[in-house]
């Protein structure tokens, strides 16, 4: 048994992120995405870890949370100002390797009341790295975040949404266990005829106007959630300026990421002591004991806590459940 291995960092189900998580790697060249597509999801594991994914599905109707990855870019400070002037607090998941020469953007993010969050140092796929390399990827960017935002909260999003139990264990066995995550997204993950992903729009020559319309369509359809965009792209900043006034006029509210229910519970739970046999529950927002069964708020599937790990359970008909928490 591993002590507190999943206390702070939660596992994100990967079924929804196959070939959907695009991220730019070039800080200076607009529209020069390295649109790596990944799919590390394993169906059985996806079901088991579903209890632990952080997303915005519990936000109130017409409430979204804006998140920006892969920066800081050359227009990040401008974006931070623009959002603040419209009363919106966003979350900026930065890559530490992009910060050199852009400390002013970091200061602007924090100074304007936005959340500075960890998207690793070099935007590598964590599931392909050694445990020591995983920790270094988080820790190197944490050094920047801790300087600018010393009180936290500490929130991480894995590049490409690539996350598994090994990654979580490596981080939780280090001082980086203070982080909660990985934070996934509800909108902005895939470019289709009715939905958008900004990096993919720019890579495929979709106009700012059209991409913005697709974001609006997806938001109006789903009506709530964590929205994924990438502030490393100039066109994304233009697009935000296009769609934000429309959303405000239509009555949408903008929740800071740390106020998104699943994230808020994870932050609150990350400081709660747990013993080796306990499992952290994203649904309950606290650790539970051995053989406690919980129904996932996001998937409605049941899981049972065994030796500090969630395993699939039939819930009501599982005789090994000593306590059950249905929705
Ligand atoms: Zn990214």
C-alpha cells in the first residue's frame, strides 16, 4: 500500500480525450501547432478512475469556467487585462519553459486575480515519462507558480489530458502532492461541425469568426462546463474578444476554476489526512475508508475503495460494500 498516493491528485478518465487534446508547442509562431493527438485511454481503467475526474459538469446552468493552456504567450497579459475588465476570472495553465522573457505576463495573471496553474514545464506526455521526470516536469513550473502565487491553490492539468495512476502516484510521493488535478475540460476539446477546439481551428484554417461561432454553439448546447482554449495563439485572444461580449449579453456567468465544484472539493480535500487504505472521492470531496462504495457524480458508475484504490463495483448489489453513497 502506498501512503496517501491518491490523496491530492486525482485520476482523470481518459475516454473523453482521445484525439481531442491539442496543444501548441511553439511560443512565437502563431498557427504552428504541434497538434499531437493521443489516446491513452484503456476502457477498463477509464471506468475505474471515473470517480476521480475533475470537470465542470456540476456547474449551474449557463455557467462556464474559462481555462487557457500552453502560455504564457505574447498576448497573455493583454488577455488577462481584457478578462478582468469584463469581470471574468480565468485560469492560465502555464508551461514553465515559456516563461523566460514573459514574467510580466505571469505577474499580470496573478495581479488581475486570475488563477496561475501548472501545465508542466515542457509539455511532455507525462504517461510516457519516468516517475522522477514526471515530478521534475511539475516541480520546475511549480517554482515559478510558488513565487508568483505563494498561497496557492495548486492546480495541475496534464498535457494532452494524458494521465494515469502511475503519474498520480509519482507526484503524490513527492512534495508536488499539494497539487489537485488533473483538471479536464467539458468544452473546446474537439473540432466538429458543432463544436470547436481553437488549436485545431487555426491549424485547419478555420476563421476566428467561425471558430468563435462553434465555441458559442458548443457552450449554448452544453450550457455549463470548463472551457478549454490556448492563450499561446494570437487568434485565440481575438476569438475571446469576439465571443465574450456575446456570452455576457446572453446572461452567462463565469466561475473561477477554483470555484468549480469538483475542483473546489479537491482543493478542500487535499489537506485532509488519509491513511493508506483510504481513497479520495471527487464526488464526496473527502477520503473514504476501505470497502466504502461511491456512485460517481460524473458517470453514475459505482466504485469500491480497496487498498487505497478504486475498483469497479456493482454498488447496490455488491455485498462487499460496507457503506454506500448513492447520488
Ligand atoms: Zn497543452
